[in-house]
C-alpha cells in the first residue's frame, strides 16, 4: 500500500529513541523527510545515521529540551528553514516520573504539565499556519493507555495526559474542514528502554504480561506502523480518534 508519505516533511518530538524513534524510522522508510530531536547529542547522532540509511529523504537532528520554550522555538525554526513547511507533526515526550500523589510537589506538577501538555500545544501552534496555507496536515499526539485506564504508580501520566484527549477532539473538529487531521495514539506495554527501566527488578513481570490479552508486550514497529497509517494520505477521513495499540489491554470500549 502506498501511504503517500514520500516527500512529506515530518517533525517528530522526543525521537532519538523509543517510540518516537520508531515512528521516525517508519516515516523515513516511507520516503518522508524527518526532523528529530532529543537531549543526548550522541544518541541523536546515532539515530540520525540509522534514519539516513533507512530512507532516501532528508534527515535533520537537533538537540532540544522540550521543557524549554526557547529550545522548542529554535528547533522549529531550524526545521522550517530547511524543509520550508511541515506536513506532519508528532508530539511525544519522554516517560513521566513514576510515583504516587504524595511523591510530587507543585513544581513537579508544573513540570509534568509543561512536558506532557504545553509542549504539544506550543508545537501545534507553530505548525498550524503552514498546514492551513497548504490545506493539508497531519497531527498525531502520542500519549498512553493511561488516559483511558489509569496505570498504577504513574499518577503524573494518568492526570496530565488526559488533557490531550480533549485537545485532540476539540482541535480535530476545528480543523476538519481544512484538510488537517488530528489523532491520538495510546501505546500499551511496548518493549522500549523505558519499559525495561520501569520493570527492572519487578518480580511481577510475568503477571503484567499476562494482563495483556495477547500475553506479550508490544513491539515498537507494531506501534509505528499504526502511526504511519494515521499520518498518511490514506487516512484522510480519520480524525479526532484515540487509538490504543495495546494488545487488548484497555478493558473499556
């Protein structure tokens, strides 16, 4: 299936590793130009090399702390000056802090809100004028199944990421007549370094795996394949949706 991604310009946040990297690789393999960012310059350069080998499009890699407004602005301006316009935006963040309510103070909550919500709002505001001018755009937020089914000991994700669902649905209605779709992907337990960190030393790993109807953890390329479709021209009539890529973990409809 030709997804119509060849030559499209994609900006992907928190994409030097994990799910963000997986989406970047998938888009590069489809022929898109991709811009990635992360905080570790060494990891970022390694990922850039992988992307360049996997696709024929242009690859931009810049260090960016998405908690920092100036960093976000500079990253966007560099990508815009190289690509000219941005067709695809994928918002993503690093894994949130584990813990319960009593573990965090007000400054922690401000940081969670900046990272998991305001960073997405900021980049959406920056890319929208160009998308509106072209009459085409794909916006995808990466959140977590925690927005539908709270995850134990991840109260920061359970609380803050839920706000993105309201943003996605409301914004999708505003932008639907303009050829711009807005969707959300909710990963379940997916085999990334972040999951390994959360499960390190956990004696209940097998029990956690058994809680997934498919009895296994997901693979990054399974998640990124779903992302590529939603970002493609073929998904032009899909907007305002939140799709769980979770092996059936979420118990609700």
